[in-house]
C-alpha cells in the first residue's frame, strides 16, 4: 500500500494539501454551492469543516472558539461570508437540512 511507503510527516503534508485544496474548491471555485445543499447531499458543509478544525485545535490544547474556527476557515468573519454568498433556502431544503443535521451533526448518544 502506498501509504505504508511514506513517512508520517509526508502523509501529514499530503493530507494538509488535500484539505487546503478542498477549502479552495469550496471557498474560491464554488462559493455558489450553498452550505445547506452540501449538508443535505453529503452530510457536511463548510461549517462542519471549520468545526472539525476548531475541535482539532482544542484537542491539542489550543483555545479556539467556534467563531474563530469559522473565521480561519472562511478567511473572514462568517457573517461577512453569509452576506456575500448565502441565499435564502426554501421550506423543502430547510426540512431536509433539519434531518441531515440531526443524522450527521447532533450528538447521537
């Protein structure tokens, strides 16, 4: 297996590069894709990625709030992103989001 032939630092660098490319794709290449559509289709969105970033920082003893994690991921305050990119979601999308959020984000324990 290819991963077995590389050292941990190289693997970490490749994973980080893939994350940065995913972020670029969502933030620069496809800002038109709405978070609600991502959540409804894939079970995660930009906010999930920013939360996972924040959680990873917190696990390593770095004090980072949800808003700070979002600002790092979005490259700006989240409210600025929403104002420039988020559109109004209809009732069908909102209902699907509630289901997707419950299934993928809400603590199931």
